[in-house]
């Protein structure tokens, strides 16, 4: 009987993950993992745990990635231990926004990565983690140095599916920031030329936003559409980044009210993901807005809930948009009412509407 490590079902699950259909891929991997454990297929278990880590990194579920790597220690090591190694620590550190820890884990992972010709994929993942951390640190040239060689190798090797190694939108951001829009457009063309591919479509929107900004055009429609598309797919980290980028662009256009909304959403999203470094980045953009803040005394997270409720969102809708539970929304709303001295949604909407009357530059 063939092992699940080399089954058609595993290949199908991988393709589904590459397309960005995370819920379906997660269910498929879990089913294969259970079957492999029941049959005692240690190699298959190791491989499936690895691919589940890849999936949860895409989703921004850092704690789940670490839990899965802990499970790897309970099975036979595969390929000399190259699968369960510090590269996962580097990826999680980059997602949390800890630049120093990313480099520390990446250096340790590189030492354990084995033969560079035989085990390219771990090294590609190390490069992606370093590239993401470099973007957060504001070192776009370093990000290009880490990301571009991986992209070029994958294209030469015939990996036509850009979701196989999802670094294209980060590379576009880095290339635009370093003054190389022509090469950035080539990456965008690869994304846009991939038919019927939800992740590529969302990432092409983000890439268009970066290129629009470089050309002096408005990137906000592209970035907000990308944020919505990523949210639909379950890419919570990418959604938060697009919201922060949109907020920064809105601030530059003096659309203060809209900028505050986008940036507060990004801050809340990064906090919910457990990404303090990225939260600080979004909060720094928010702080640059200055001026009076509606809902004095509310935390950023409370203010985000308050604004969504004031716009008529139900608790279930607020929970889905902010990636929290309904009970969290209910508890937050109780605190908001107490702090603002209001008795319900109508009073809350009236209070925020009064506090947010634009002064000078208003929302168009």
C-alpha cells in the first residue's frame, strides 16, 4: 500500500494550499495526517506536519506553527532533521515582527539546512523570513537581496504557480521601494497571468497598489480590495498589512478620518495575531495623524469595535471582521458603554458621529 507521503491526495492538498484555499487545505492535511498516524507512517507524518506549518504561516497563526513543530519531535526525523529546525522559529519571529530574533533563528537554521543543492526549500524559507524582517526594518535593499534570488530560481525551475512560495507581493514592495518598478511589473505580470487562482488575484491587487503609489497614483482602492480578498481567504496577516499600507497612503493624502479607521483596524488586527513588531509599525503610522481622537479613553481595540458597531454591524459581523470571538465583542462593547456613558448602539453612533466631525481635511 503506498504511503500517504506520496499520495495523489497530498498533491491535491498542496495545490489547494498554493491557491490560497486554506480551510479546504487544512481539512485535507488533517485527514491525511490522521490516516498516516494510524498506519504508523512516520515519514508521512513528518512531511504532513511540515506542510501544515507552511499553511498556518500563510494564515498568520504563529502559535499553531509552534505547536506543530513541537509535534515533530515525536516522530522519526526526516532528511537528517532538516524539516524540524530553527527555520520555523525564524518564520514565526518575522511574523511577530521581531527582527533580531528572525536573524538569530535564521542563522541557526542555515547551519542546519544540510546540502544546499539537495535541500533548497528550507533555504528559500530562511530567505523569505529575512526578507520580511528587512521590510519591517525599512531596509528594502536587503529585502530584495533575500527575496529576488528565490523568485528567480523558482521561475527558472519552472514553478509557474506563484503560490508555491508566496513571496511575490513582498518582492514587489521591496523592488518598488528600491526604485525598480520595471522588475516589479514583471512579478505582477506573473501574478496577474495566473488564471483562477484566488491568492494570486489578491496578491496582484496588493502589487498594483505598490506600483500605483510609485507612479503617483492612488494605491488605496487596490490595497483595500486586497485586504478584503485576503480576509475572505483567511490570510489575516496579509490583510492587516494591506490595511496598514492603505492607512499610510490615506494619511499622505490627508484623508485623516479614513486613515485613522484603516490604521486602527491594522493595529487591532496585528494585536490579535500576536505580532507586536508589526503592531508597533502600524501604531507609529497612526501616531503621525495627531489631532483629536474620537471616543476619548477607549483603547485602540475598543475604538475599532465601537466604530464598527456604530456603523450598524452586528456583533457576529464585528467578530468576523476583527478575527475575534463574539463573546470578546460583547465584553468589549460592555466596557465601551461604561467608558462613554452611553446606553446602547444608537447613543454610541450619535456619540462617535459627533466626536468625529471633520476639521480641516475631511473624508471625501
